[in-house]
C-alpha cells in the first residue's frame, strides 16, 4: 500500500474531526509543578495497546513501557500516555481516542504510535489487515501528527514471550511489523523497531530469565493475582522499564533523553507512577 502526501493529507482531514464518546475536554499534559509550559517544555504522547499502557495502583506490579518512559527522560519532558488495553489501530481511532490526542498535541511534540497486538484479533471491531487497513489507519495517525506540526514516530509491536523447545525465541506478530516498517519507509516516518529490539533481548535472556520481566507471578505474590499468573504478553515493572530503555535508546529523535539514566544498569520500579484507576478496554 502506498501512502503518499496526498493520501496523508486526506487522512489528516478525515481523522481530526469528531469527539471521544462524549468527553468534552481534550487530553492535556500538565507540568509536574503546575506552573504552565515554557518554550522549552516538550510532550511525548503515546498511543497504543495494553503493552504500552499505564496501570493502576491495585494492579502493581503490572506496568507498560509507556508508563516507564519518564525514567529515561529529563524533567522538562512530559509523557502523556494514552495507550489503552485491547486497542488496535482501528478501534483506537474509531471510538475517537485519536481525535482527542490530535486536539491536544502541539507543534514540536512527539507522537509515539504502537499497535499490532489487537490488530491481529479476529474481532471485526479491532482487526486490520497488515498490508491494507493496518497501514491505512496508521496513515491517519501520521497525517494527524504532521498536520499539527508534531513528529510522528512509528513503534513496531513489542514481541511476546515465545520460545521453541530448543529454548530459542520465535516471532509472533506475522506481517504486522513488516507492514509498519514498509509504511515508515514509504512515508519517511521515523521508526523504532521495538519488535526486533525486544525479540533480540528475549532471545538472549532465554525462557527462564524472561519470566522476571513478563507478568509471571507465583500464588500469593500479588493481591491482584492471588492464584498467580503466567502471562506471556504483559509485563512486570522490570520488563516495562527495560522496554522503555529500548525505546528511548533507539529513539534518538525523542526530546529530553537522559543519557545517564540510559547507562544505569538497574532502574528502580519506585520511579514508576501508577494511576488511581485506569481506563478499561474500548467499548466495542
């Protein structure tokens, strides 16, 4: 699928109108000290699914990589994490979440766009085809950010914990990462290849060590999961932090990268902020 400038412009016009399920106020970043923005303040918006989302206090230690991004950014860079569980590129846009973000984004901001997990769903309200509708929806995000004079950055979906009997990791996202890579090249959009980066990390660590990064918990270890859990898609804080490290390390176009933090071998989960509550999946 080609996504030339005319297509991007059409997508931008079609993708900005509308509201988000009756929500009147757009998503707006707040400075930590409440003092308002100066010219040097930049905002990174994250749109995506549960692997990037921020989680609530009651869900500790579950976390997403978007929640952990501030650990590797300076204090003058604000992260607005709009990623929501079970969102695909289609459903996030169709319920108006993309419109809400584009109403708030400002010139010079960055929009990190990471979908793929839920796009693979057979649910027609979420499913997209890698080489047609997936790319078409992603074009709306890219075009909307550019229309607002913000920088869109495509982020391929993080790999799941998948290992063969010989202990070697294997890929699970089919053609979706390649479709995003091709779109990035065709539209000259910056790309962070989190699929490749996370796959290399999991493969190097092996099936046992990765359990400490994914949401694998023993019975009684967490009040949220009293019987334990073995989740090969979602992450504990430690995994979210290391994925955020990959994103910021590869994302040289991102404002406020904290090179000292990137060099620290261990980042405490105490730096993460958990929400009082979090939005549920899109009501589709």
